């Protein structure tokens, strides 16, 4: 029989059931064929004119903006989910609230090389990518219209339209639901116990070790107790910190090395590196400094296990996190 587990932060119940008949699907990632290339890649060096004008870049000191010679480059997304110009024009529509989709949707072009995954990028290059996330967060919070920032990376996703390595930075005038759920849970936990929920989880998992995948000087990787998905992992700073943008240089270097090893490990364990990486960090107002703890969630793209997961928001996971953590820990 399966087990019901509740996540102490999101307060969500999950069914962990290794006897599910569809368990095999959760133990590997099917490789997908890449979509056929149509025309030149807009993110490759030499094609800078194919993207909107750049917002930031690291590159050769002599380089001019929107020319080759960059190492990492940030531009508005080619098909943005929201736009930076204009007003919200907030308005009611009967009982409903509507406003214009104002926000920043940027892409970070992570390398001049077209085919490299994070497992293959030099560590120094990954460090530049992380550093530019930090700079974008510090810059975008100056715009008072924005309340929160998330970073989403579809890693080694062969089905992506743009196969060139890139990630998305979104600054939004609201707090997305998944983050808000965690903020609420953390606030309630803190009100009861005067402690950060994630710090408590880290403390417990470092002692018990059954769900701890790996640890470095500054970070720990866990398979969460109430994992929604097979091989779901959280990567958290050991030291309490609510705001990713306050990360120090040593931590940044440590994180770059750890992420590279993580992606290599996922490829080894699941046969394919395809995963989604999401940065969860505090909203721009400083109201969650004590109770929230920034982290990365890494969700490997194993086959969908049960059909009603999303529709009913009922998650059924056939791979217990203890088993996932053991398999991943051995492969690090
Ligand atoms: Zn390219
Ligand atoms: Zn904490
Ligand atoms: Zn989270």
C-alpha cells in the first residue's frame, strides 16, 4: 500500500506508492528527437541581429553590444509572455480582475556554443550564467511595478524550439502560485516555531541522511520527503538566505560546480539529462527575509506517471525519495 506524505512547506499531500504498475516510466527519461532545424539559430554568435537588442552581456573587453565576442548574453525573449512597456490598466470584468500582461521576459543565452548542456559547459561559464541571474534580479527589482522574479531552465530539452542553451528570467507584477504557496507555508511555520521551515528540513535531512543526495561547502541537495515527481530534487544553501541575489562569490563558484555534477549525474541515473530547473527566491519586498529560504527545484522529465496529477493537483509518485536519493548519491 502507498503512503500519504505531507510537505511541511507547501502543506500538500502526496501519494508515494512504489507498487504502481506505471513505476517503470518514472525510472527513466525517454530521449526525444530534436525538431528539424529551420534556418540559422538566432542565438548563435554572428546572428545577434536576429534577437531584440541585448540588455546585458559578459564578453571580451573590446566587444561592442550586439556583436559577437560575448560569453553570456541577455535579450528580451523572442516571443515574450509579457511586455515591459505600458501600463497595467487594471480593470474589473464583473467579478473578475484583469490587467495587461506587463512584466519582463528575458532570455539568458548561456554560451556561444550551440550544442552544450550544463553537464558539458566549463564551470567558469556556468558561473557567469549564475552571476548574470544575480545581476538581472538586482536590476529588475528597481522597477517598482515588479514583485517577484523566477528563473526557469529547460535543460537538455531536445523538443525545445530553440536548442541553443538558454534560460528564462521573468520579473512579474504578482507572485506566481507555486511560490506563493511556499511563502504562505513558510510564514505559518515561522509564526508557530520561530524558525525557518527549510532550515529545519535541512537540519533533519543532514542528520538522517536517507534523502540527502550530496553536500558541498555551501549547499545541500535533497530528495524532498513529499516528492511530487520521481527524482525531484531541491538544492538549498546551507546558510539561511532568502534572496538568491545576495549570493557571494565563493557560493557562486561552488554552485556552478555542483550544478554541472548534478546534470552529469541525472544523465547517468536516468539515461537522459532532460529536466526543468526553477529558481525560487523571495519576492522583491523584504517581508520574507527570516521565514523564506531560496532554493533550486530540479524536476527530471520522466514520463508522466498518472493522468490526474495536474488536473486534480493530486500527485502520485511511484519512486520513493529515499530510493531516488540513494541512486543519485551513488552516481555523484
Ligand atoms: Zn545556436
Ligand atoms: Zn532557512
Ligand atoms: Zn520551491
